[in-house]
C-alpha cells in the first residue's frame, strides 16, 4: 500500500515528517505485520493496517512512539484528538420554551416597587388602609369649625 499518503508541501500536517520517514514507516508496518493495532472492547481490529500513527508526542518519530492503524481507525483517532483540542461545541438546538399558560409569575412581578401608588397586589390590604385613613380625615374635617 505504499504511495497512498502524500508527502511534501501538499500534505497537511501539524509537524513535518523527519528525514527517512519512508524507512521508519516501513519498519513500523513490518513490526506490526501490516495489521491495525486498534483495540476496542478488548478485541484487536483485524483490518489491514495502512497508516502509521503517533501514540504520544507528534514530534517523536521513534518506532516506540508509532503504531499501525487501518484508515478507519486512524481517521477516528484524528477526529477524537481534534474534538478534544477544540473543546465541546455549544448546542445548536434551541431551548424548549415553556408554555405561556404554565409560566408562574416571578416574585418581582407581584411586588410593587418602593414609592408606587395604587392598590397593592396580594389581597388589597393597602386599599382598606387607605379607605380607613380617608374616613378618619373626613371625620376630623367634619368636627372642625367652618366645615
């Protein structure tokens, strides 16, 4: 399967390949018998290995840091690494709005701001107090001379 990967300026890589990469790659493929070394749920992949992947540091090209993977698992590993580097993406789903008939009023909507006039929310006890004060004032005015 030689020649399926690109080398040179057209290859997209985060780190350049070292001199002698073809020989290092051939050594790793031969060491792993050209079989994918990916292990999933305790089972080793039995697909032919065509790609050489860095296990750890991407700048360490020693055979101990390299392994053989099939194209599927190499792409899967690269996608997992990219997702981890990028971080979690925000949800693209809008939050489900609550039905207007089920929305309960917040405590701030039932209270009057300080200094507000009118009947208080929550039972009308303020209206009774205002009516009582008005009656008291009327009685005082009636009792005054010249009324």
